[in-house]
C-alpha cells in the first residue's frame, strides 16, 4: 500500500507470468463530493509501451475524434500517462511501462 497524497492510497497486485498488474485505489474524500457513496471502478488503465507510444496513441485518438480527458504527462505517482474517454464515457488511462 502506498499513500501519494492526502487520503489517496493504492495497492498493486502482480500476476504470475509478469506483465499484468492490477492497481486498487481508494480516495475516501471522493464520496464527500457525491450525493451518496458509490461502488465500482473509476477507470481502466492499459500499458501501451513507452512514453513516446503514449503520446503517439493519444494523438491518433485525438485525430479520430476521441475525447482527451488528460494530455500525456508525468503523474505524481511516477507514471507517464494520458486519459481518454471511451464511447460510453468511461475513462481509460494509456500508460507507459513503469
């Protein structure tokens, strides 16, 4: 478990065979902004390769008319990522190899 900012914490699960990881995150203050507590996932993240790959895929998505929620950037928890929105409005992180 790691705490990166006030109240935010995450835990990574690694799977046999390498390559796949699952990050479980919590931000208890998020529910303070919502009318009622919610459950479920906030977003999904897909590792696409290098930082250059994140930038290239984000540009390709933009050209295709995909909504870019967050431009490619280095995050506070050490990842290089961008965030797009899928056709159903779900957020998808495009991340570089850690």
